[in-house]
């Protein structure tokens, strides 16, 4: 009997040690139900890999579409992200005789994802013909808009549903699990798509996109099924919510808030400028296949996942989140140097290592600044603080992606016409200029972030306690 109890204790210890999110489950939200709910994150990760990875490389390299046009397309979903706070607020106050607040938003978000992916193959077909190129660009922008909007609506409402179901003490671990599921979905999607497109053909690409649309609907319906209970008392309430403008003014008037948001914006733009360029860089400069360049996104996601685990370990021990964000910026500087020198050294290994460290630095910076924003939250305003973080981060990331494409194309045209001299008359010069600007932006981020660290640390320790995510990072 004693041996049996010891064995049970041993396996319980193994579960809590090697399955760090097993403690997120509760009687109200069993682990099986929680994992099923997290499937909507997998669909979002799948769409992100298609939009930011596979499709942008195909349009730039295989279809010879100007990089700045592709970058603007990819930036469209990110520019919608600042409205996530409004989406969440609307789902909080949604009026429905059926008693559902989150279900309608998740459903219409799913339809947006499906519609955008369904349109995409036809847009690519139009882009291949000069006489229908303008119509193809319009259709592709519509596809990116629908898919991106669907992603943000589904993700915001899905997270809100998770926080509704989970008990208050389990909520941070639940949302942390959802974030990890997003990264796992990105890795799984990137490696799967990479294998499917190892021998690239246009027909295979269309099949992959159409299959992703179907998989998205299946995953999101499975995640949503019988999750939200009806409650007409909430959905039919006539209580008037407080004005958003008043809450926002009080938040931004706190000390160091504007400086922190500036650092978040600079860092987000610095890390995002290469989002539309990394895979084309590998394909055009180093001659990698579509499958190989898609794997770069998976390596990036793996680096971000490792950074998340590292942040969890360090923050639990009392580390300053803004210092971790600073370490992320330093890692980004090193990663962009590695990526920059991958071309002259003709090193695929250096490029993949740089992609992984970019993801690691992005993860450190994102989680660190997100926890810092949580520390600025006043009573019952954590959602507002994280909404501000998400708005600044997403807007600047979208701007960075667009600028990256414009700078790459402009510098490449000048360089290839000998405008910068014979030494720089090379296709990689445009990419190199973008990576150099990203390094400078990260150095500027460190300059802006430095004075905030010492002032913010006591407040962090008092208000955040240990490590935990109360809201979802975009």
C-alpha cells in the first residue's frame, strides 16, 4: 500500500513538473475542455503562418510582385489589431436574446478567416496575369483584410470566453496555455506546410490554402462547441458602461506610461520590419525552396516559445520584466547581425539561427513589456492596460512591415542601378538596409527603455506579484 501511494505521488509530481500547464485545469474547466477551447489558437497560428510566411514569399519570389505591395497587404491585418480593445468591449456588452456574448463574435470571426482564405487562391490567379493584376491586388487585399479581421475577432472573443469560464485563480495559467497553443499552432503549421510544399507547384499551393480554410472552420467550431452557457440576465442588461475616453485619459496620465508605450512601439516596429522579408530573403538571396523558407517561421515560433518559458521561470523568481525586455532587444540586435551576414557568408545555418534568435528576442520583449503594462493597470483596468499595449504594439508592427517593404524595394532599385557604387550593386543590399535600420531601432529602444526600468521596478514587484498572464498578447 505504501509503495502504491509513493508511485501515485511520483507520477503526480512528474505531471506538475513536466506538464507546467496541467494546473490550469479546474473542476469548472477540465483539462480536456480547456485544450479543446484552445483549438481556436491553432487556427489563428495557421492563418498567421500562411499570411506572414508562405504567401508573402510566393508572391515576392515566384510571382515577382513588388515587395512594398506585399508588405502593405501583410500589414493590413496588423493595422486592425488596435481595435481589439473595442471588439472585447463590444463582446462584453453584447445584447442578445439568446444569452450569448462571445459565441456570435467567434462565429463571425471564423467566417472572416474562412472567407479570406477562400478568396486567396483566386486572387493569386489574377496576380499572375498582367491584364488582371490590379484586380488581383484588390482581391488579395480583401483576402488579407477578411482573414486578419477574422483572426483578431476570433482571438479576442475566444480569450474573453476563456476568462469567463476559468476561475479567477486559474485564469493566468489558462491564458498562458492559450498563448503557448498559438505558438505550437504556428510551429506545426509551418512545418506541415513546408513539407507539403517541398516540391512547389501552384496547384499544391491552392490545395494548401483551401485545406487551411476548411481546417480553420473545423478547429473553431470544435473549440466553441458547448463552451459558453446562456445568460440572458447579462446580455439583456440595461446598465450603461463607463466611457472609454475617461478611463483611457486616467491611464495615460500615470508617470512613465507614455515613455513605456514609446519603447513598446519602437521595439515592435524594429522586430516587425523583417516579417515580410525573412522568407523572401532566404529564397531570393540564399536560394532556399518554399518548404525550407516556410520552416523559418517555425524556427521563429520555437524561439518565441523558448523565450516564453524562460520569462516564466525568471519572473517567478522576481526578475524585472523590463530588464527581460531589454535582454530581448539585445538578442534582437545580435540576431539581425547574424541575418545580415548570412548573405555575404552564404550561410543557411546562420540564417536559421538568426531566425530563431529573432523569435527569442521578440518573445522576451513582448512578454516583458506586457507584464510592465499590467503593472501600470489601475484597479479593474488590466484589460485597458493590455489593450493599450496591444494597440501600440500592433500599430507600430504594421507600420514597420510596410516600411520594411518600401525601404527594401527603394534601396534595391538604387543599388542595382549603381546608385550606391559597384560594391553595393547587389540584390541583398535592400534587405541589408532594412536589417541595419532594425538594429538602430532596437538600440533606440534600449535608450528609451533604460530610464523607465529603475522607476518601474518597485511598482512591478508590488502589483504584478509573480508571473501570470491576465490578458492575451496580440
